[in-house]
C-alpha cells in the first residue's frame, strides 16, 4: 500500500493529475487565455523573499485568528469552488476536513452538495453567490443559506465570461447520463481509482447545482445555471448595496483588485473583501493578487477585513500575504488537488502542510504570532507591487 501522505501541494497536484480523468483535471486547472495571471499568482509569491534570523527565536508560534467573526486555528480558509466530479463526497469531504483542522468553509452556489449537508459537516460555512437571475431568485438563495445556518455571505463579482484557453478547454457533459458516461469511459478506464470511488458510492458525479433552488426542488444543471448567469445584466454598486442590505449578516466581497473598488466596497458596507482575480480564471494579464494587495490593505485595511486568494500553495505564501496586509487567505486549487489525491484526508493533509509552512516561516522570522508580521518581514524586488486604481493624474498606476 503506497503512503497516502504527501509532503507538498505540488505532490498532491501530481497525484491529482494521475488519478483524475484528463477532462476533470483540466477543469480544475482552468486559467484563461494565455494563463499569464494564473502563473503570475504563483510566480509573484516566489519573487518575494525572506530575511531570517538565527537565534533568539520564539519557542511557540500562534496562528489563531478570526475571519468574519469566526474563530479559526490558522489564517487559511476554503475558497468556494464549483467542484463537480472530483470526488463522490465533494464539498462535504472538504467541509469535514476544514472542521477537523479548525477552519471555515466557503461553499459555492455552483457546488454539487446541498448547503444543509455542508453546514452539518462544518458549522463555520460561508455561502458564496454570484449576481445571477432575478432578485427573487437571489433572495431565495440567501433565504436558503440563512435557514441552513450559513455564518456569512461571499459575493463574487470578478467574472467576465472569458472562456478560451491556449491549452484547450475540457469537454464537460450537460449531465452524466449513459451517453455521456460512454464518452467518459475511456478516461475512466485509464483512471480506475477515480471510477472506483464513484462506483463504491453508487452515485454518478453530480453535474447539477442544488443550492440555486429552494430545498426539495431539483437544482438546474451546471450549464443551465451558467447560461442564466451569462444572460443576467451585470450589477451596479447600488445592486451590491442591495445584496448587502438583504443579507443583513456578515458580508464578504470577493474579486477586488483595485483601490478605488475597495473604497466603493467600504462605502456599500461590506465587512470584508478578498483581493482576488478568480485564480487567474477571469481577465488574463490582470496582475497577481499579492502584487495588488499592499495598496488595497493600506487604503482600507483599517476599516474592513482584507483577505487574499490566488496562487497560495505553501505556508510561506500565507505568511507573505499576511506580512503585506492580509488578515487571512483563501485557498482554491491547493485543496482541490488534496481532495482529488485523498478525499477528506487529502484536504486535511494540505491544511497541515500550510500550517507547518506558516510555523516554519514564523520561526525563521522570529515572530511568535501571525499578528506580529509586518512588511519588513518580506524582501520585495523593485517594481514588485502594482497599485491599481489610485487617485491622481496618472490614473491607474
Ligand atoms: C475549478 C475552479 C472553480 C471555481 N469556482 C468558483 C466559484 O464557484 N465561486 C467562486 O467565488 N470562485 C470560484 N473559483 C475561484 C476560487 O474561489 C479562488 O478564487 C481561486 O481558486 C484562488 O486561486 P488558487 O486556485 O490559485 O488558490 C474557482 C476556481 C477554480 C480553480
């Protein structure tokens, strides 16, 4: 029996690539157009460095913090992803892993599992929605999430329907009926562990979005929902304020990468924002999130919680983000690779890798707590940052 444990997220990704059918792997890798932003999200973390100490280091290091009022044991939470067909337990396995490691779960409105099951697995669940459909259907999604006990709402706004990828997009069927399974069959045969996991669960991968309709009603197919989203006119800032008011509870705006937008978000009353470019899946050539974070944290970090997502694969990435002004980070592909590699245990493994890496970086930097981190803890090459949306004659600098 090979050792199920893996030591880095890169190894989890290699195992995910081996285990998943090529089309499922490609759907998770995603990225848009040339993949410049997808790559820069990770490359920028590698460009930022540390200057460690050797003695007088703290014997104990503290990672506990809060996000949207929820206590978490490390500054990392689960970013919402529309994960279909990766693992039979899907988002419930991810929620269990996050609960076991003391952190919160973001659940996508395009997720494959009902929110009630996810909240039962992890009471620290935030529900994520897009601006899609009419106001009644958005109120319906919020009502269901509230009734299920969601601890906060994440509204994601950075999506501009940019679909093409230079390395090609996978074929994803409308639903997994026998015809589609026959088309998938060669991929399943060459990836027997993936197929076996679904065979054991006696379920086909779920390609519907159950959280978009009231409890008990059949959810739309993934593509049906996507089509409806594409046809919805994009929201104004007044619409965002409306969502914020209707929800009433803790509210996080995901997808900000400019200072002017961050200020508008504060004006409409958000409690938190995530500096994000959707993991490089939105407008390609948008700079890495870690490059745009410092200016946003400086502008609004004193008023709301500033989080970051995009490119986080190591504990040291988390420490760099915190040193540059983030309160915590959200992870996307890192836990998807863990889920594909080992289900719930694989996601726990990823969270353990990040916790261990954060601890090592704190030790080396001589910090006894994540709350002591400052920009002086990281070394940035000249021209590293990209402050976007600052006022002044040069406009977007
Ligand atoms: C396969 C995939 C599906 C995603 N689906 C959603 C989604 O439904 N809602 C959302 O807000 N963000 C979604 N995202 C974006 C993630 O929440 C997050 O912003 C991104 O993955 C962070 O980058 P990282 O993967 O490098 O950590 C998705 C990302 C991926 C890779």
